[in-house]
C-alpha cells in the first residue's frame, strides 16, 4: 500500500489503491442484486484498504484527502456499487466532526481509530412519531453510567459498521452517542424493504438496556437547528451516488449496444451501434453522467473551502447549503430521466433480469426521495424570494396539529430519510 506518512496522497495515488477494489466490487454487483446479498465481504475489502480514513490527516495515519478528492472516490465507488457510499454516509460526517473538534486526546483517539479501519454507521431516524416532538430512544441514568433503550429505522450502514452513531433523548435534551455495534442489547435487522438501494443495510436497530459510558456521549444539541456544514455534506454523498449510478448505467448500456447485432427492419442501420437514434441515447447518457459528476465535484470544492476555514462562517455555510440544494434538484432531474431512457436502445431483451439494468433506475429513484426534491425546491424559492432560512436540520415523523405541544428540532438534516 502507498505510504501516507509524509504528505497527503494525490488523486493518482488514491486511484492506484482503490480502483482495483472498485473493479472487484463491480464484478459482483449483478449477482448481489439478484441474490440480495449484503456486501459484507466488499466492505471488508474497503476496511482493509482503510477507505474510511480518506479524510483523516496523515499524522494520524490517514490519507489526508481533501473533500473534493473524497467525493471523486465516492462517485467511483458508487459506479461499482451504489449501495456502499450511502451505507458509509454518516461515517464521513462523523470524521468531519472529529476534524473540526478541539484538539485533544478524544479527537486524536477517534481519528486514529478510523485510520486503522473502523467504520461508523447510524441509528438516528425513528419510525412513527419519529423525533418531531423528541426522540423516543432514551438515555437513562444507571449507576455510574447510562442505559440506552429505543428503536430506530433507516439505520443505514450499521450492519457493516463497527460503531453506531445514535441520536437519543436525555432528560429532554437531544444528544448523540457512539455505541459498539456488537454491544450487548444491540439488535440489528436487515428489514429495509425499498425497491432500490436494497443492500444499504438500512433496516431496524433495537437498543435494549445497552450500557453507555460518559465518554461515549458526544454532547448535547445533536441535530440542533442553525447553519452547519453537515446538511450539504450528507446531501452531497447522495448526489455522488446518483452520479455514480449514471456513470455505471452509461457504461453498461454502451457495452451492451456494442455487442448487439439484433435490430429492426425499419432501423436506420444494420447494427444498433451504427444507428443514429441509438447513438443519440448513448450521447445523452454520457452527458448525464458528465454533468452529474461535475456538479457534485463543484459543490465539493465549496465544502473544501468551508471546512478548511473551520466551518464557522455563517454566510459561507448558507452559500454551500444553497449550492447543495440546487445541485440536488439538478442532479436528480438529470439522472432519473437518463436511467429510464437507457431502455430505448433495445427491445424487450434489454429488460432481461440477467442484465439487471433496471437496478440503475430503481436505485436512482430510491435515493432521490430520501429528502424530497419538492420540499427542497420550495425552500430554495422561499429563501430567494423572502429571505427565509434554509432548513439545515429537520425531523421526520408524524406532525401533531397542536403545534405548540412540541419543540421542533432537527435530525442532522439528510441523515434522516
């Protein structure tokens, strides 16, 4: 493995390390989709290569990659297996939180642990009422520590993770804490039933009298409202997934057309690859992949600047959030039509389950609705027309008509679906 002890690694250096792994992961994508086999082995390859340490500084054993470099790699991973960047989404936000934290033994400990290969999943969103009022998942005092009890859903990536980032209520205060994924009382279920992104391990997590020490509690105000880098960051991971889906869809369809000899008597050419109408579809797919990738990397560059400055400039935070929100609408509107139009290059044979080309649309459609674009479009319009605050944090759950009965607080934005 390339040494990272001297300085931050280059894009070429990262490609040298990770591209062969992406190729191995991509080789089994259709079989995993067909069998609905969670990608434990594939995550193991990434863990062994310390993929989760991309943003960890070299002095702590990481790669020292910039934000743009990270998202460049996430797009490539998504092209190999779109489930995996999403499964690791909260991991990246956790690492950024450590990078932005005050220097000290706690910060250094977690950065070194991540550098060794540790991955962090999440258990934030709750079913039903959710966190519109307050989290039903509770921390209760027990001796010198605490007990954690509750049920979470959309626990994306936690089945692949070593630690789980949990949002809970402690005496009316919202806190975040880290729980060992294998701790006594932690029960995880692969019961995510969406028609896309099936291998993200986004199901139910139960916490039954899980012992928690003070040092596992990250602090109060977890998910509090107000300008933050994390909403744009988490959203951009989802957009990197869409960019990767478009990239893989274009590649898959281009290879399929290139080998195809069967056509129609009224086609414009004997071979599909010579048909100008088929060529047009491939061209549009290529443009969709290019523009989605460029959009993601452009916002990543803005995040690079914001995080390098300590993520404290409110004006910069608003600007990067607005950029990520605009990017969400643009990328969704680009990738979704492309993953549907790709079927125009062939007849009924292109719908063969052996090809599983439908997974590109299903995966894109699924990840596109995690944070509804119609709500984001409205928020952008209200901000631009009326100066309304952008929704940096929100909750998912049942709304009570007696609005004054609860206090509205967030769930770290897109960490909640």
